[in-house]
C-alpha cells in the first residue's frame, strides 16, 4: 500500500538527494512509490483519510503552522491560533476553520487564490508529536455559507470572523519525536503542577496546626512567648 504523503513529497530532486545520502532504499520501502510527485486517486493509498487518532489529535490543538506559496515561488509560513479545537474535522477528508481577523495583510489569502496547495504542521510539544498535512485550501466569505459558518465558528471566542476556510486533505503523515523539544502551555503546566500545589496546601495546613498546638502548650506551661520551631 502506497504512502500518500510520501507520494506527494517525493519529487525527482528529493529522490536524488536520498540516493546521494544513502536513504533512498529506506524511503522507497516506506512509500512504495508510484509516480514521483504526482496526483493520485488509488483506493489503496494510505494516509489520505483522517482516522480516530488524527481526529482526536486535531481536536486538542490550539494552533498550527500553515504554509502556502506565492506567485513568485516564495514560500510563506504563518501561525494560526485559536481556542482548542477551532480547526475542525468536517469529514474524513476535509478540515475547516473560521478565519479570524488579524493584521489584514492577507498574504495567505492571496497566495491561495493563485495556488491552492498548502501544508499544515500541527504540534504537540508536550508529548513530542507532530502531524503533517498536505491539502488544497478554499476560502469564502463568512456570509456566503451560513450552514458551514455554524459548524466552524467557535461560540464565545472574542474574535471577528471574516472568512471560512476549508482544506481538502490530500495526505498526512506523523513524524517521529526526535529533536522535538518539549514545551508546555499554561494550561498543561497548571494540570501537571496541580498535585504539587495540593501537597503544598496540605503541608501549610499541617504546619499551621502544629504551630497552634505548640503555642497552646507553651501557654499552658506559662510561657506565652512563641519560640522558633
């Protein structure tokens, strides 16, 4: 079964580099390549349909990196952020999100009008996981599709939605955790430190109780002056 992601990524130049550095055989086996860099519709290609692991991973993300290519051939990468789960899995082959107003440069928007191919990197730094996605992006005004807007707009999030974005997934792949430096969000740190905070609160209460008992004993003994513990 062919690897859809490698099918797209493995151009002749990439294959030449792999041959030069000695990894061609490894990636040829991993990808079971057909035509390098070509489009494909084969039903026996894996990594084209988002399954439960991908859906769960995407639902937990509060941001992702999005790459597009300009008409001059230069790549452009930006970070898209929002509340966890703002990038929605519309179906097994489609992603979507509400496009919040930003700095209004519209670089990605303009790039996609000319070339709709995009690449997404979704990171979980805490668990050293990375999901890569190739897709084709479509952008429309939020008022043009009320039903889609209802599915993509995040209720209660304080941002103005200007556009709706859908991405037809061409292929995805998971990366190994090598060289991913663990990083933690404020929410993740709060959860990890909760047991430590609970233990500290318990120790403080115990310390206060012991101080009270010591003071009471000193008072009974006729010495009301509190001495250091």
